[in-house]
């Protein structure tokens, strides 16, 4: 049985690789971020100044934190009615029909399109549309980025929401129907309250996706190192500033970008953990 | 059976898919202020028949119905389904209080669900009266604003009956209401049904013959979708006309 | 008392609200899937012109060639061969690293599902799956570009993709293993088969299509990844198979073309190709998954 022990050892070793890898990621990010935090302290988080001019370098991530949070939340707001309709379509109105299968398949396809294709499509197809509305001269900015981001996260919100809605017990719905409630009333009084935390979790996890999205946002947000002043103002997210500036960075700037990555890592991890907790409590 | 039935079922057939009929050409009359039991082995179509009475099967578009059911002489298929379900309440096999609502909210759920706004005093009245009717008041009066999930199965089922009668229906449909309950809770619910028939007409589906014998006034025996025999419970049990009824009652199948 | 209330109450209005909401749901659902049609149609119409044999066999043109061709109204010469080879190279290396480790970890978690360490590993894998890909780019840069290859390299790109693939492989392995009926494993054990043989001869074959689904899905995810490669593989105008040197990748080419106004036509084609390729993998994996369910 010595052979079995070796097999078990190899399996355990693989699992250890995952643990070490994750530990290494956190250590490396933290290590890389130390110079920036040493130089600027907490100011790195709260300052909006991002000035790479040699000699008077000053880095603060607040503009990017704000950009990330604003675009992601806006994307979430746009995503909610879409994902919610699709979930009700799939798991309530047309449950078990071909139509539901087709819609589910198409929504899933949205998740398969690469981020850079979304960005490119947004740039050449959506941006002119937004310019033509007259709301923005350039067509870049928070709103354009959020709109594309919303389309990208719809499949994540829909897949969990529709699963949870499908799990609402038939007996509860029938009880409400037997008292004369219409379908809409059953949805609002029975289905949604029963599936509430699951639906919430699905949107939290979709938000987690939005926070870390890089390419599409980088191509559409306008890349200005400022706190966005309005819906059509340009900005930058944590991910997009890393994508744009990491290549030519070194020294303190590199450290500031890694520190931004560390913050992004922390925020996404917290949001994802929150979603997982909500979903576990539901199940 | 009598000269003034509240509900008349007229040549009713219900098919799940084409060709597979769960209820075949059933005609029957349901007597006012009495308990009518529908018996038969599982799969005989008794639940399907019951659910047709408040058009629950319309939730599933593949189910096709022919024939007619008349409530006080008026066809149920020509009245708005909302009105029909308001006049005919339903209690299900497994207790199903709404887990997101308190006990109080559960009792008035019929009103909330139907967008009927009531004054607080009216609501309080309805809740107290309904819970008294199902003899649950004393047990829950101190926890009206807690979620109903901590109640025992029997209490939950009585809460569901309260929810149905709070809406003041004319007929109460009961789909094997005690099959998920223990004997003590079952006895309580049976006593309760005996009381309720003074105010309501009860149509009860049961696979439990002794329950039908104990509490019903009239009985219907169904087999393979057909209504084999119906009449006074006493007559049906002591002197069945049909061989199949006799075989079922003497425990030969089912 | 109650009867009166019933009469006051407006059934018609409620039915109207009910219908309206149903149409709202249908309309919302249609709006949700409109983008997929728009994207596919847009890319197909504008991208198909540039797709020919040389699109797959030649490397990317430089900006002058593209400019001359565009101003003459011709199609841009050259193709995406350097990107294709780079993508292929990095995906193969990433698969070689992530599939064995991921599968073994998945089997470990499944076999020890009651242990606290195993559920700890599962949680870590879930966290890893949520890490934004750009951060994995930073990590691969710090570890490989600076530490191992001393410069941008295909290997660094592969490492970033490996870390992305691992949690996907781990999860799909565990999920598929769960579906293997216990008696099958017990039967193998009862015959006195050594543990490693049981894994190779019983567990893996029994869950083959599930594992294939997971792997295809993971591949479809990493093939479109751009951000981490910008920080690691960098891109290269020539075909290169040296894992210690920078290479291009299809999404990196799209990024390069996008930043060069002369190359716009080529972006449509490259995007069309990448999307079709990724979506086909995606669909293939899903049709495999559907088949698997009915076995």
C-alpha cells in the first residue's frame, strides 16, 4: 500500500501548489505595494493626485477607486432590469419551454465574447451612437463604459438569479394563485421575497465581475486621471490605469500601480466573499 | 342528490397531454354546508378533479379541460378567475404558509395578494376571527408577528386553513390536508373541518377511507379517472353498488 | 363586510397590470439579447472582407503597408499568423501546467471533501477565480518577467493564463467527480486496485466528458484574455516559438490594431475571428455538457 501513499502525496502536493500560489500572489502584491505605501501612507488611498513628473512624483488612487466604483455600480443598475427580465422569462413565464432554453443560450453567449471585442465594438458601434445623441462630444466616458460593462455582466447575474427563481416551491406559488392573485402579484409577493437573498447574491457577484473588468473599460472610459464629474465625463478605473500605464512604469510609479492592484484585489475579494456568504445563507 | 346543490360538475374531462385523460366524463353535485369526500387509489384523478374546481390547472397550459362546472348555477369558466378563486378557497396537501410573512400577514395574505386595502381594525378582526375558527388563536396570539415557520406541521396546516377562510369563501377545497400530519394533529384538523361545515361547503380529497367515513356527509369514489359511485357516505360505505367500490372499501386494492 | 370590499376592487385593472408586466418581462428579455445580434452582425459585415488565406498565413503588416493599401482602397495585406502562433504556444503551455495540477487538486478536494483543509483549498480556488485577470498579469510580470526570463516572454503569459485556468479546472473536476456513482469507485477498490490506477482507469474515464467540458470552457475563457498578456507576453511582429521571448497573441494583435488608425479594417476581421473561435469552443463545451447530463 506504499504506492497509495505516494498517490495521495502527489494529490496533496497539487493542492499545496494552489495554497502556495495564492499566498504568493498576496505576498507579491503586498511586497510590490510597500514602496508606494511607505512614501504616501494612507494618502495613497485618499489622494486624487496622480502625477508622474520626475522629481515631484505623487500618487493617489482615489480617482481610480471612484471611477471603478461608479462605473461598476452604474453597470449594475443598468444590468438589473435586463437580468431580472431574463431570469423571470427563463424561470417563471416560459419555464421549461424551448423559448427559455434559447434565451438562456443567447444570454450565456454574451459571457463568451472576449472583453476586447466588447471594447472594440463599443468604440466603433456604440460611441458614435452616443455622440449622435448630443450628450457627449467624444462619446467616451463613464456612461459608455458602464453600458458595455452592464451587457458583459448580465449573463452572470442571470444564470444565478434564474436558478434561484426556479427553486421557489410550486406549493407557495399555488397557494397564492388559489387566493386569486395574478401572476404579477405572485411574482412580487411570493417569488421575489422567497428568492430575495439569492437574487441579491447574483447581483453582488455580477458586481464583483464588473469591478475587475479591464479591456472594454480601458477602451471606452476616456482614460483621464480624475474623479468623474458626471455621467459623460471621462475617468479611469483601477484596472484600466494598470492596463494603460504598467508597460512604461518603473520605480515608484510601478509600485503605485501594484498598490492599486492590491486595492482592486481586496475590493473584489470582499465583494465576492459577500456574495458567497449571502448565497450560502440562502441555501 | 339534493334540490339545491352549490356546485354542479357536468361531464367534466381533464387531459394532461393529448390522449391521457386524468378525469373522464365526471358529473356530480356538491351539497351546501356539508363535507363531500372524494376517495380513490392514488392516480385516480381525485386531486385533478379538485384542482379543476378553482381552475388551478390553467397554470399549466398543456392541460385541457372539457365539460362544465357551475357554481350557484353560473359556469366557473365564464367568470373571472380572480373572482372564482375568491369564492372557492384551497388548502393543500403539505402546509404551505408563506415563509416570508408573519403569522398575521399570512392570515390576511388573501387581501394583500389581491391588492385589497383594509383598515388596521378590520385586519385585526379578520385575523382574530379566522384564527379562532381554526382554534389556533390561543396558541399563537402572542407570536402573531413572528414568521410562521416555527409552528408544528399541524399548526401550520391550521394556519393555512385560517388563511383560506379569512377570505370568506363559499367553498373550501382540501387536497389531502392531513396526509403530512401526525395522528394527533390529524384529529384536530378533522374536528375543525366538522365545525367549518356550518359556515362553508367543504370538498375534501382523501386517500384515507376511515377519514372519509369519519367526517364526510357525502362521498365520491373515483377509479382510473372515472367517477364510479357517489352518494351519502353512510350508504356508500355500508351498501356500495359497484364492485370496484366494494373492492376498494374492503381493501382489495389501493 | 368582505363582499363589499370585493365589489370595490378592480379586477380589470389588475389583469391589465398583469399583462403589462408580462410584456415588460418579454421586452426586457429581448433587449438583453439584442447586443449579441448587433455584435455578431456588425463584426460579420465589416470583418468578413479581410478574411482570406493570407489572413491566417501571414504576419501582421506594418502601419505603412496598411496605410498605402487603405488609401488605394485595397484590402490590408498580411494577417494574424504571429498572433495565432503566439496564442497557440501560450495556451498549450498553460494547459500543460494547469490541467494536471488542477485535476489532481480537484480529485484531492473531492476525495477529502470532509476535511477542513480540503474545503480551505476549495475556498482559495474560488477566491482565485474571482481575481481580476489584470492582477494575474501583474503577478506573472513580477514572478516571471522580472524573476525568470528577465524580460517579456511567452512563458510569463502562460503563467498568467495558467493561474486563470487552475480554478476553472479544479472546480469542474470536483463537480464531475461528484457525479460518479459511489458503487463504481467501491467496485474498483473491492478488486484491490491501487489508488493511482483507480484514478487513471476509473475516475478519469468515467468523468471524461465532464472534464473535457471544463477544459474547453477554460480555454474559451483564456483565449480572449488580453489584459494579463499586455503585461507579460507584450507582443511581437514576427512568429516566435521561443518561450523566453515576447510573442504576440490574437487579442494582443487586436489591441495593437486598435491603437493604429490605419489598421481598423484588420481589427474587425481579427475580432470576428476571435469571437467565432471563442464562441465555437464555448458552444462545443456546452453541447458536450448537455450530452453528459443525459448519460
